[in-house]
C-alpha cells in the first residue's frame, strides 16, 4: 500500500520578497565569496518606475543618517556604471580604508556585504600596524636596495674586512643580511671575479683624478712577504689635497701592489716601480721617492734616474725613511748589551734579526697588545729578501771605527757584561708574567698595594718591533717597587739567579733617559699621512745633543759602558746627518718653514757656507719651477730725435721710476727670510697647515706659496706603506693561504680604494655593461670583416 502523501498547507499571507526567492544573485565586481552573496529573503526590488537619480538620493540618505555602522567605513555613494539584473545602474560604495569600490543593487537593503568587506580591511590594517618597516618610523638604512648593487657590496665587504669569499654563504651571516642581498647572493667564484673587475674600473677612475691634481706628488715604496710566501711591492702616493671647503690636508693613498717574481735586485725593483708609476701616468709628476736605506734601493734610485723623469733626478730626490734610521741608531746603542755575535770584532751589525719582518711589529703596535713574534738567527738571512734596516758591508761599525773607547772597571756601577745579564733578567721576568696567569695576577695585586703606575705589566722585548726594548725597560722602572717584592715569592716569583738589584735598576733608569727621545720621535713620525721632512734635521740635532751629553759625562753620572754605547749611536747619527746633504729637500723645507727659516741654522751654529748653500738651493728650485714668467715688454718705436727734457715735478718721475723698478726686482726668498718667525707659545707650528691658511687668505708670498706646499708635503717615512702591509697580514689569514698573489694584491688595493671613498655606486655594474658593449662592438666588427672577404675561384 502506497504511503499517503501529506499535503502542505500554504500560508495565505506571503512575505513581500517571496516571489524573488528563486531568482539568481545579482552581478557584482566585488570579491566572490560567501560573505558577498545576498540573502534571498532580503531582496526587495524597488519599484520599476523609480529613476536612477531617485535611487541614488535614497542611498545617500541612508549613508547620511548612519542607519547602519557599515556606512561609516565608506565614502558617500555614487552611481556605478555596472547594471543589475533589471538593467538598472547599481550604487557604488568606495571603501575609506583600501579605496576599493563595492557595487550593490539599489533594491538590496542588506548591509552584510559592506560590513564583511569593512571587517576584512580593519583586520589587515591592524596587522600592518603591528609589523612595520624601520624606515616608516625614521630609521634609515632599511630602504629598498638596488639588486644591481648586490655584487659590488659583497665584493667590497670581503675586501675591506679581509673575509673569505665563502663567508657570505654562512647561514648565520645570511640571517642579518638585507633580503635583496640574500635573494641575489653571489657565489664564491663570482665574488672573486668581481674584486678583479672592480680593481680595474676603480684604477681607471683614480688615474683621471690624479691627472687633475695640482701640486707635487711623492711615492713611498717598500717590499713585503705575505704569510703564504709571496713577495709584494707596495706603493703609496703622497700629496697635499685640497678639500671642498678650501682646506688642505696631507693625503696618503695606497696606489698599487705588485707581485715580485724575480730576485730583489735594484734593477728589478726599478722596473717594478716604473711599471706602477707609468700605469697611473705619474712619470712627470713624481717629485721624490721615499724608501729605506737598503743597498738595492740605492741601485733602484740610480736606475730610475736613467728614465729621465721630469721632476725626479735620482739621489737628490731620494728621501730615506727616518723612522728606520731611528731604529738603526737604537740598535747601535743596544748592540753591546745584546747576545754576543759570532763575529767578535764587530760591535755593530745593523742587519735585522728577522728578514721577514711583519709590518705590525715594525710600527710597534701602539695599542699595547702583545703580539707573538719569533726572531730567526741573523745568519739565515738571504740576499733575495729586502731587509728594512740593512746597511752595506762598508757601513758596519767595528772596534776600529770608534775612537776614544773608555776602559771599564769592576768598580763601575755596571759594565758591558753586567748590562747584558741585566737585560736578560728583564726578558725572563716578562716571559714569566706572560706564561703564568697566576703569577701575573699576584704581580698585579702587589703593584696595587705599592701604588705603582698603570699599566701593571712588563712589556715583552720583540726584536722586530720598534722601541720594544725601551718599553720593556720603562715598565721595569714603572713597577720596580712591586718587582722587588714579587721576585722573592717562592710560589710566583723568579729563581734567585734572575733577581734584580739596585745596579740593574740604575741601568734601567739610564737607558730610559737615553732611549726616550727615540720613542717620542717615532710616535710623532708614525702618525698617518704625516709630513715631517722639515723636522728631520731638528730631530737629528736633538738626538746628537742628547747622546753627546752622555758621552761628555760632565757630571760623572754615566759609567764607561753606557758612554761607549752612545758613541756608536753618535757615529750612526752623523752618518745619516751627512746623507741629508745628498737631498736638498731637507734644507729647503727648513728655509720655507715659518718657524725655522734660516734662523735655525744660525742658532745651531752652522758654518756660513752651509747656510748660504741652503738658501741657494731654495732660490734655485724657485727659479727653475715656480718663478712667475714676466710678461714681455711692448716694443716702442725708436725715437728719431733727442729726448725732451722735463722740468719741475716731472723731472723727478724718472728717478722715481728707476727706484720702483729696483724695488720690484727684490728676490721673494729675501723677502721671506726678512720676516719674523711664527711660533706657538715658543714651539714650532705645523708648517703645512700655516701655508694652507695663507692660501685660503689669498697671500701668495710673491710666488712662494705653491713651492712651500709642494716641499712641506713631502713625507719623511714609509710608515704608511708599512700600515698597508699590516692589513695584508690580516688579509692572508690562516684560512686563506691558497690565495694567489694577484688576488692578494688586487684585494688589498681595492680595500683601500673603498675605505678612501674612491668607489661610486653601481661602478661594477657600469663596468660590466661597458665590457659587454665593447664585446658586442668587436663581434660586429669581426662579422662585418668576414662579410667583406671575397672568395675568388
């Protein structure tokens, strides 16, 4: 039996929109999701007879009266170009948050779609307010990065920080990189190639900069061996550079580094220097070369003289590094107190104890850190390694070279033998404190109890570090009260044979008095980009006077051992004093220095012939290179008759004209020397800075201005070259011993170009595009040449 169907009873009253329940949804350009569909039961079509304008006014009235909170998130409604299912224009609601337009039919009275869209926009806005870029709150440096700069930035980072090329691939490093860099991160090989390309592009730009420089330029050169065994020659260019504000500063810029493949003969070094100079187009701009006093450098200067450069004429423009000369004098003084040499008849062998000296050791590491350094036996030095402080065989001091040696007596406060033992004790104490942390801690406690001056430490004496002996002896004197107590400690002190006594402390105090001027002068000369050539003669006179005072011993204070040692120092000082006669720039710089002029020579009791020679050299340089050219006088027509005789006041004009002509031909050198000296509370001023101020003030001093700037910007040392080698030792770290010499030299050069702001943004990108364009041009030219070939049967 079929089930009975229950019949549904219809309602007599139907809802107003019931007839439209089965009608499709209204078209809309809004996002198609469940929230945007209109509830069927809420559709209330407007009367067909209403116009578009009436429907718009009705919607605007709803928005104005804020019937629903949804309307507050939208601008006043407008008519839309879209049509609803009745082919009538829809109402457009523009969101205040995202600016998007929501099109709704005029007969739709529901606000659910508008509320849903506004809710999504509010949520997005809330999330963005919690996570914002640093740039939006004023923190710079987090803006967008041009992907074209990524390769250049990575290459410069590796070069400047001496980091391995593979360091960029580290996961921990990538976590702190800019997202654009991480996205475009280059490989290790690409970074290496980029360094080479940047090196070539920047050098080309730097050549153009040097061409526009006005003034003299000097070249500092030195050789160095990398930790992985490659020999490198480095060159630094010195010049007085004018800044945008008109000020002038001394600039020392590393120029280039080149591998030395051959034996370090003077001829070979000259070819390498010639290559660097001509590469930058400076062969007619170099006014002097600064290097140490090795024999092969002397040969190098002679070979460069043969090239006949415009401003370089050989030894006259060779400036010997004065910092190395100071080191030679100190070694001469301390040699009798050192370990006896195999050659017993020589009290002075000025060859370095380590043929492969590190630049950091030479510069002395003034930061106070302890640097491990081992010295090799001097007999193991080879002829092919450049030794910074080496003299030729005819320069060695033997017993016959020192006159009036005084005999020593056992009753002296100390003798040469006892001095040797004393210095050995000092070295043993320093080693003990370095190797034993507990002993050093106990020593520091004793220093604090005895109120010793800081630092509470005994410096190490490193043979290849300037002034390290002085610093060790000075630290002994500084902590002597604590040492006398600490050395007797059975647990932390030293053995009895290493105990120091009052005689040892007397020697330490005397050596501090003798060596302190050398330390102070080295500090002054070690300032970066320091031009002190005018003060070299002053330094030498001061050293000579100090050592001569010890030798004279007028107050019977110093025993014969120390006086004999100072005699050796005086001989070496006089040796290099005489070498200043070979280069006139020392005396010319003093004549043009506002604090010296010729008055210093008179006070130093120079012979009149020497003073006249210094003034003559200054005048000769002025007339050769800097004297203004006189305009040629206009030729007058010859007179046919006797001159007309003048009377009265006019008659005196002839004599006045002759007198004024005589005044106009006065020598600018004489005018300069007739002026007073410029001092700063009795001390010499900075000569280069004073002349720079004169230039800003427009005072040319009758044409001497440019000459003074060119002479006084000459460096006196190669310390800036040594500093570049110090960085090179870090560049070739233990993890980078496979670097080839070209990568080392170009990476070092690029790092200094970058640190001196010589690299512009997108320089690598532009250089690579230039290479591509040139390659395409060559390919087109080659293709055209192939098309022009005609084959004849």
